[in-house]
């Protein structure tokens, strides 16, 4: 029996239920993102490989001609048109990146990644079914649209999921997939193109990505993006206590649904805030210059190697060099940044020093007449050149407030491509068409890396502040004001 005085007191507090250990830990989640990134960049290597890209019809002095191979041979493309295939991909990437970044404030970011990967998979299949230049160019553009969702939103997820002491190393693992993917693409494209035909390279990569399309719609990230509300939880919490609206309330709901106007206003406000960050501007200017060279290397590297040194297996040699040096360089750069106090100033020191030394080694390598001397010097240069991959994106993520990170990554992506590797591939092709000297063309493009080192050197002396942990309550209040203002205007 219960005593009178003890009736209202709790008998015994129940122990909280044991938290079920989630299968999708931060480490496993980041692994999935890394594999997706790897497949994205395998595609970039595939389109540049000799096995898939091929070569145009050539004739010797005696008039004996050899048939063209791959995409360039089948569609009879000039070097300039061939370079435009790379640029077509970038057009889709540039247009879609800021759109996905803006939509991430209204739609679950990981669901947006799923939508983008779906577009990517369909477009990759379309590349395999293409029968002329314009058809494959349009599909390459939609591959870029699909990738845009991923590159804008994946890095902020990794930045939030990684342990503080290993944040740059985790970013390094993600960005290591860039050189590793391109290199695997060279090897994979060369092998498949020579044995099954160039179209099968696109079919196989589309099948591989389809697995992650399904995953992206089935799994939930272990952590919500910092600076963003959980859209799914909002939906579920409101659905628990749902009351049928009155007629008056229903009419108000109808007028509240269109939010495109205030979304544009918020996007413009965020864009203005982003480009007022001088650290972001300097970082991206250096990144543009750096990417101008990397874009030309990645697309024309195997052909330049064959043209200068008559490499019999240029795809395999450049692929092997890039994957080994890319992994060492990318992980090495991120590891060093974790070891030296990862301030923005120290990051700029690392960016400037590694790019300057890397440029010197690569420039010297292309002066060498002996192929083995070239390979040794170029390997050291590539290790140093790939070291900035994680640090440069660390600056993009940490020089702005958390809610601006997707836009920072998207804007950085747009600028480094539209002013970097989009023009560099066709311009290199045009220069080679004019000079007809692979060594001279490559030395000219390599010298631009010295300019990138100088620009990043300027960042060392700037008053830079890490803003990645700043509270953005003012932004939320401002968003609510803009939303209510837009809603009131629609009611009137």
C-alpha cells in the first residue's frame, strides 16, 4: 500500500533507454562521400584518357594515314572541339552549383545530393549512347549539373563530422579522391576503351554511381549541417500534432506557399556577405590561377606525355604518377596543416610554399630530354602541387559563417572553373594547334603556377579570422523578417 504522504511523489525514476548505436557513424558516412567523389573524378579521367578520348586521323609524310580512335576519331573533332567537351561539363557545373547552394536553405541538403546524383547517372549513360559531337556535349553538361549538388554540400558535412584534431586530414581524404579518381579514370578509360570500346567506360561508371543514388535517398546523415535547420525533423514534429485548419487558415496557407521571392532576396544577401570577405577573394583568386594549370594538366597530360616523350602507355604512366603523387601530396598537405596550428595565415603559408616549389619542379621536369629524368622531377612536383587540395578548401569553409559554407563552396567552384579549367582546356588545345610543340605549350601553362603562389602569398599578410564557429542568430532573425515581409506582400 502507498502511504498518504507519498502518493504524488514518483516511486522510482526509470533509467533512460539505452541509445542504439547507429550503423552510419561519421566515419562511414564520410567514406560514402569519398567513394562518390572518387567516381565523379574517375569520370573526368575517363573523358581525358587516350582509350576513350582517342586521337584524330593522322597521315605521315608518305601519305599513309591511320584511322582516328575514340571520341575524337569517331566524331572527327579538332583539338579545340575536343577541349570543348571538358568545358561543356563545366557549364552545367557552373550554372547548377549556386542553385543547389541556395536551395539547401529550404530543402534537406542530402536529398539534394540524391537528386543531383540521379541526374549524373542518367547523363553518364547518355554519353555512352551519343552519336555526334553535340549530343555528347549536352550530356557532358548534364553530368556537370549532377555533380554540382555534391561538390557544394559534401565538404561542409565532412567539416562538421570530423574530429577537431583531424579535421584537415578528413578533408584531405575527401580531396585525395580528386587526383586518385582522375588517375584511375586514365587507367580505367584506357583499359576499357582498348578492350570493350569507349562507350562501355560510361556505362560502367553509371552503374557504379546508381548504387549511391539509392543510398542517398535511403540514409540519413549522422549530423545535421551546422548553421542549417533540420528540415526533416520540422516536418515530423509538425505532423505529430496536426489540427485541421479552418477555412480562413487554409486560405492563408495557400498564399504563404510561394517563397521564391524571398529566396532570391536571401540569396542576394548571402552573396553580398560572401564577397565582402577579402580572405575569400584572395583565396579564390589563387585557386583560379592554380586550377587553370591543373585543368590543362588533367585533360592534356597523357597526350602531352605521348607527344614529348613518345610514351607507349601514356595513360598508364600519367595515371600511375597522378594516383601515387596525388594521394601522398593531398594527405601530406592536410596532415601538415593539422600539425602546425591550422590558422588561416598558416594555411596561406602552406599554399604559397607548396605551389611555388611544385611549379619549379614541374617546369624543370618538362625541360628534360630524358623521359626518366622527367618522371622523377615531375613526381616530386606533383606531390607538392597536390598539397593545396585540402588547405585551399579549408580556407573556403573557415573564412565565412557556417550558414554561408555551401555558398562559399559553390561560388569557389563556379569561379575556379569558369575562369580556370573551362578556358584552359580549349586554350591549351588552340595554343598547341598553333605552336605544334607539346613541350613549349606545356612550359607556358606550367609557368602560371608561379602566379598562383604569389597570390596565395598575399593572404599570409592579411588580417584573417576563422569565422566557422560564429553564431549566426542575426542571419536567422533577418531571414524571418524577409520571409514575413514577402508573405505580407503576397497577402496584400
